[in-house]
């Protein structure tokens, strides 16, 4: 089970550093909007807004009459206040909050991988779509941060492409796209700082001594480097479902 209190705590702590470090997440937000089958909706619901990277893409590229925005971290609202003038903010965990409205577009970027049961959540969101509504989400696949998981022996629930496609077969119209993106770093400390500043260190509670960090860096450099540059892999997966 994913520790939601840890997720909430880490993402709250990373709000001030997220935008400068969420390199891949910014690319994902732009691509998610690009993949939308249309760009005009009456009502929009964004899940997991954080500092508003996707919110900004929506405000600049999608026409809408009304928009609702959600995040597990209530403090995210102050960032959305700088992007949207007229909107409704809903604080809470998307797995547990009640949604008593239907929408024409439900969209989420780099968020739903933190759900304990993503299939159940997708089904819940699908049920909140109006007829011909669109559900567009990006998550991370099983190769995401594979180097870190290997070095620190992190056992994480992952989303394999074939399994996702099998689960999505119940929906009449859907599309799934998978990518891999490699970031380059000079040392392991920079990688861990990058992960910390995006809140993704919710993966595991751990304390590193200088000796452990040195040993881990040697192992990392031996197994996951190119020309002595350390590689960190991201594995974006885009899911578009039309009702």
C-alpha cells in the first residue's frame, strides 16, 4: 500500500522547488494537452494540480466555461490562484473524495501512479464523464526511475504497458502511448536532490550516510552511466479514453 501521508508530506515540502526540477513532468503536461482529441470543453476537472504546470497548459490551450482543480496538498491552491481567476478547488485524495458532478474533460498529469488501485480510480473518473467526455491522464510506467529502484532495492507497484492495455479494453475508445526519457547527472547526490525536489522521494523513507552514498554512487556509476555521466530514466505513459 502506498503511504498517502508520506506522499502528501513530501509533495507539500517540494512545492517551492517543483517547477525548477519537474523537467519531464512539464514535457508530459504539454504532450497530454497535445493528445486531446479536441480543445474545447464546457467543464474541466484537473486532478493532482500541484504547482499548476498542467493547469497553465489548460488555461493557454483549452477553451472551457468552468474548471475544477484538485490536489491532495491544500497549499497547492495558492499556486493555482496565480493561473486561474475563476475556478473551484477541491482538496483531498482522489481515491477517497466524493465527486458529485460530471465533466466533459477530466485530466491529470503525473499523479495517478500514486493511487493504490489505478484501475478503480480510472473507472471512477470514467463514471464522472458526460456523454462523449474525455479522460486524459499521464502516469509513469514500470521503467520509471529504474536505476534508483535498483540501487536502493525499492519494491514499488508499477504499471506494465501490456497490463494497462488489458485493463483498458473495457472502454470502447482509448489510446495508450509509452515513452522513455533519460536525464543526465554528474553525481548521485544531484540525482537524489532532483528526486527530492519533485516530491518523488515519497518512494521510500531512507537516511543516507556518506559511506552508503559513496558505495551507492560507485554501484550506480558502474551500472547506469554513459561516458561517466549518470543516467536517470523516466517512463511516461499517456492514456486517453473517450466515453
